[in-house]
C-alpha cells in the first residue's frame, strides 16, 4: 500500500488528535523510517505551536529541548527554521543536506542533537491550500543513515494530504465544542443515494445558507459520490447567501459500505487570535502585521500582502512593539509564544481548525 493510500485510510478511520498522530507516526515509520519524531499542530495565523506529540524518546528533558528549539527559532539563528520552511517552495528540508553532511555546524547540534546521537533531521511544514496546520520533525540517530533524496521527495509529496488530515481531525473535534466557535461547523450522515440520515442544527443552518427552499443541495450528493469513489476525503466550496462561502468535507465511515460523513462549515480566513488582540489592544492592521511577522515575512513581503508601503509597515511594527513591550520581531514572536501559546499547551487546550484554540478560557501567563 502506498503512502497516499495509507493516509486516505487514516483519514477515513477518524479518531481524535492523539489517535490520528499515533496512526500517522506508525504509518510514516513504515514508509520513511526514523528513530524520534515530534508531530505538532500550529496556528496557521502565526505558525506558533499549539500542541506537540513526541515519540521514540522519553519525556524527561523535553522542556529544555523545547526551550532550545524555540530560542533558536525565534531568533532565526539556525538552519531550516520552521517559519522560513513554511514559506519555501518545498516545505521539507534535511539538516544533513543543508550542511553538506556536516550537521555539527548547526547551532542546535551541541545543545540538542549531539546528546541524542542524531545523524540527520528532517523538518516538514504541513501546509495545504488553506493554510499551514502542523509540522513534523523526524530524527535519525546513529547508526541509521541520513534521509535519502527519494525519502525527502516522498515526504514532500505527502505534505498536502497530511495537512488536510490534520485539519479534518481538528474539524471533527470542533463539532463537539460549538459554544467556543463563532458559526461552528455541522455534520450530516448521508447514504450513497443522497438520503440524509442525520443532520445537526449547525449543518441545517449552513445548508439553508446555500439553498433556503428546504431541499438538500446537489453539492451534497456530489461530495458524497466523490468521497465514496476515492475511499477518502472529498471537498467542495460554493458561494452562499450574504456573500459567504461554504465548504463541505466528505469522508466514508469506516466499516460502513453505504454511509458518508459530511462536515459543513463557513470558509474564513485565519487571523490572529482575539485574545491576543484584546490583550494588547491591537488595531486590525496591527493584528495583520503581527501575524505576518510571526510567519517570518520580510518588511517588503508584508507591504506587498497588505498593499501598503514598507515605511508604513515599519510604523505599524513600532506601534506593535510599544504595545507588547518588545523591541524586535524575534522578541515579539517569543512573547506571543511565552504569554499566550505555551500556557495553553501546558493546560492541554485543544487546537482549533480555525487557528488559536477551541478552549479560549485558559488563562495566559504573566
């Protein structure tokens, strides 16, 4: 069974985030092979980590290893930085390849990799057409060989399917946490002939936004047919009343020959979390600049995305620095992580399919 078919089967199987990552780890160990892995979700608005799942190594010393990785990342002080990789043409990179086989030259080698006996490290940013939803950090330790070019190519080809798997898993979790989400997703259970067996209140609301004549839109049958034909997820987006767009995600139900689960949601951009915006009283434009800074965008890139001049970008950055008590982009991103993301990860808050967290009530540190 090839990697893509295995990923489709994993998507159909369902399960929560821990079960999905356990299955993904098992699958990738067979297909690619490695000794240690860190499989993380990220907030697509900032690329900051919202949860981490580690295998192949004990939890002892994990906090110190994270501190080293985050410090180097926020200072942009090492090779194959995650934010840089997320913006690269190919979001996959091996440390052995980047250093020409001299991985001891990497800043993280002495404080982190040497003790683990790491021979090579592959970093993967999991991005799809609607954002970046996670990262993989895979380590091979002596005597395992470095990652081969063909293995890195296989990982590159699997980036979008794995990213979609992450978001589908987060969407399934969001179905049970409707109170914390504005316009939450809904679910339908549909038979192969298009007959709707079960429909949630939220799903009915979204269907009425597509067609308010009390009938099931034809797109439902189309997505069901596509999901059954491919034995994996199928997606469709279409305009709805009020200028909104609605997205449908369909996947067969494991063990059922005739049922497809359909998740329906409103399309929305990923933005900096409201809690962060309120904490610093950021304006709408300052929120955009902060998110782009966290994503590792240059001043020129920010200006292009926002349609303003580089000088105006700098003015907004100065205002953000003043409000957050920071003095540089690295300090800004480190502060966001320390005060807003890390406490929620430690408290076990659940990542959201729209960025930030499903559990907004976790208090921030500091």
